[in-house]
C-alpha cells in the first residue's frame, strides 16, 4: 500500500495552488481496490501528526509504502511530479 499525505493549511497560498492536483489524484487513486491512498492533513488541526512527520514547511507531501516513509516533497509540486513519484514507488522493489 502506498500512502500520500499532503500537509497544508487553509491560510497557505501555495497549499491552495496544489489543491486541484491533490483532488485530481484523490479522484484517480482513492477508489476501491486501489493500492494508493491520498490523504490531506491540516497542520493547524493536527499538530501532533505534523510534529511526528517533522513538518516545518507547507505544503509538504509524505510518501509511505507499507507504513514506512520513503520520500518527502516540500513546497509546491505539480500533478506530474506527484504522479511520477507515486509511479516510481509502485515500480520499485520493496527491498530497495
């Protein structure tokens, strides 16, 4: 299972810029039977989760495979960059 967690806030301009891309990814992947799950977390409403993931700047994207963080993107990321990262995680061998 691949999990993508987007950390952001309502007041964050760059977070609003990436929102359409995140929603498009959710429409594509958050379906029954998918091995990818996209989640959005508000840092103001979830300070402990943000601290746990060492979020210091937003937007930030955490990519996990089977519960283990594999990579992180901080800042504005395009739909293509997010999609490429997901696809790379899907094709990587687990022991890499």
